[in-house]
């Protein structure tokens, strides 16, 4: 017997949620789907547009087998605490075999890598985050920009000379919005361009690759 959990808000429940439950059961042959759902208050402290009982009923009518409430103190907390509370609930139940979640990308190794950075917060990430916060970005936007910079830097670093490597970091620390990365050939640019998903505009001009590090 297989039981899969979903951490959700369903504010409101819609066709995409129903699709997720149906596909989850189809692809995993799960016997049961358990939902850990926020109650009458959701993330960032906003009141839910539909009460928790109606939302739970919607989920049950669309394929869920059990809905348990995520306590309000965790439901209105940060994304990390929100997720940890849901995972903890499932762990304490002792019968959940896996967790399903939706994402804009189906590249699980990439998602795991990003999650690792957010959990460990390496120095280069902290420096980038601090730089963007000082520019006045809200924390979520600053974190997204820092992650983007970090992955650009990791992918490009093998192609950079020591000089460009140091210039890139210096410009980041000084708050420069644009970083120029110089490559030996256009072929290098093409290889790198195909190996990373960018959250910022990309412009090619001869042997220069320009990234606007201000989030869009």
C-alpha cells in the first residue's frame, strides 16, 4: 500500500490541483493521497478567500483521501517553515511513502542543487544576497537574484581567467548591476548558453556575454 503526501494551501482549489492529484495517482500507483493544508490563514498572514472546510471538501471531492490542517503558526510563516511543518506532519504520521510537489521546472537535480544552496548558504551566495538587499530589493527578489548570480558564476567560472573571476566578484560586492564576462570564442558562449536557464536578459555581442543582474 502506497500513500503520498501533498503540502498545499488550495486558496482556492482549482483544476491544476485536481490534475496534480490525478497524475500523482496515475504515475505512482498511489493508493492514498494525504493533503497537509493551511487553515483559515495562509502564507504571509492573509485570510484564505474560502474557509478551510470548503477547501478540504473540494480536495476530497477531487481525489484526495485525507486532509489534515497545517497549524496557523506554521501556515503563515516563511516558505521554509511552512514546508518543514508539512514534512514534519507527514513524518509523524508514519505512513507517508513520499511527497509530491509542483514546480516550474521538472529538472529535479537542479531543484535539489538550488535547495542545497538555500540550506547551506555558501559565502558567495550570502555576499550576493547582501548586495541585492542593500540595493533595496525585497527579500524574495533578492534571494532569487542571488541564486541566479550564483549559478551563472558556477557555470561560467571554468571559462573565466583569474582576472575576470576577481573582477566579477569585485563588481558584485561594489553593487555593479552589470557584469561582463569575456570568452575566448563564440563557441564557448554557445556551450554555456545551452547549459543554464537564465532568469535575467541575455545579450550577445561578438565575444562578450552580458547579464543584467537586476531581477525582472
